[in-house]
C-alpha cells in the first residue's frame, strides 16, 4: 500500500486489503494535519497575526471599520502635513513678524503710550493735534493764521468807468480795516488800492476776500491789511464775496476829472465764519 506524497495518507491499490491499522494511521495523519493547519491560522474573532500581515489599502476618503494599511496612514499624514504647511506659510511669526499685503490693527486712543501697534489713523490724529498746538504756539511767537486772529475785513471797492466810447468797467480795491478776535479794530483808511481789470479789457466776474490759512506777523498793522486780501477767480477754500453780489453802491463823480470818470463806491465786510 502506498502513501500519498503530501500528507502521507495510506492509499490502497486495487489489490490491497485494507485493515483497521491502515485506517487508524490515516486518522492519525488527519489529526496531525488539522493541528498543523490550525497553528498556521489566525482566529476570525480578534485575530493575532505574526510575520508581515497585509491588506488592501482603502481610499483616502474611507471612514469605516476597514483595516488601515501603512500606505493609507502615510497618505493621510502627508495630506495633513501639506495642509499644515500651507496654513503656516500664510501666518506670520509671533516673534518679530514680517507682514505682507495691507496689515491692519485696531486704533489706540490718542492718549495711548504703550507697546501697542500705532495705525495710520492714530498717527494722523496725533499729527492733527500737534498742528493745532503748533498753530496756538505761533500766536505767541509772533505769527498766526489770519483766520485765528481776524473776525472780518472791511473792504472798499471802487467801480470805475470812463465816459469814452466802448470803455470797460474796472475796479480798485483796498482793505480799510479789520475787526480782531480780541475785540480791537485796526483802521487802514489810507490803505493802498489794488487795481483789477482795465478800461480796455474789463474784468468779468470775480471775488474779493482773503485766505484764512495765510500766515501773518503779529500784531496786525496797516501793512498787513494792504497785503492780506485776495482779488481774482472764485476759490472755495477762501473767504470771499462775489462782486456780482454787491448791491450797496453809491454814485460819486470827480468834478475836475477831464475824462468824466464815473465812480461807484461800496464798502463790504468779508467775514471769517
């Protein structure tokens, strides 16, 4: 009787007589085979593997009870590392940061004197406050803006037209006084005239006034008043009156003027407010 090659079972030939001993031997071999097979297998329930167990790798989006292979974990770690690196790349260091783009911060109060970040709004507020203080100091050191010391200017305007054919109106203007914010009035009855236009060209519409931001020497004198007023095109930043709005003209004529020049005179106030 022959043995099988793999597991040494007794394999009878057609002419062999099988006895109980042969069958017992086969059972013994079967038991040994089962024991060997069981020792090489892991339990289905809570298996404990040896060697290098392997499994199929789930997709990166898998969120189940499937076995996670090392390839799955490494891919997840790589993805997380990329996300962290991207996030960190868009952040500034806490220690000595360097910002890009248009960094912003909250604006401290103007009285803040600490290690807080100073915004442009904070600096502009400080600068405006300093400018006000400087302007106040200028008053005491002999200079001031005209608007800081004057309530109004008194202006005399002469409208002149000669009697000749096709003659144009033109004007002579002077400042004859001003009211100061201190309550004092500075007179300049003999002030110098400034001519605007001519008998040959006229003037068109124009304004008379003063620049409130003109820096003048103190105290205000007649010389100041001769040089502090403005005559010309409209200027929205100046205190002005348009010549077309003047209505209180009085007629005067020079009796000995051979050209028969006609004078219309008006006195107006240019207010600071």
